[in-house]
C-alpha cells in the first residue's frame, strides 16, 4: 500500500483544481476553442447563404430586352 500524500507534497495544479479554479492554460484553451468554433460557424453560415443566393440567381428568368418601337435603318 502506498502512503498518503501530504498537502504540501501536492503539485500546484492539483491544489488549483481542489479550489474549483482552472489553470490559466486550461482557460486559454477553452477561449481559443470557443473562438475557433465561432469562426467555423460563421464560415459555414456564409457558405450556405452564398449557395442559396447563387441558386436563386441561376434560377431567375433571364431579363428580356424591351422592344423598341422606333424603326431601325
């Protein structure tokens, strides 16, 4: 059987987790992941909008030239 560790023998990371706080590195990682997820969401949303707009423009009827009443020589 192993011996029990004293509080002063614990690593600083373990003590920080016992207090309910995250380390700075973990917090930074969470923020970076959130920003990357937000950027990916915006890119996908814009691509979907562009596909929809492109489809609408391609499906629209071609404009017809107005018939002129003046005779051409």
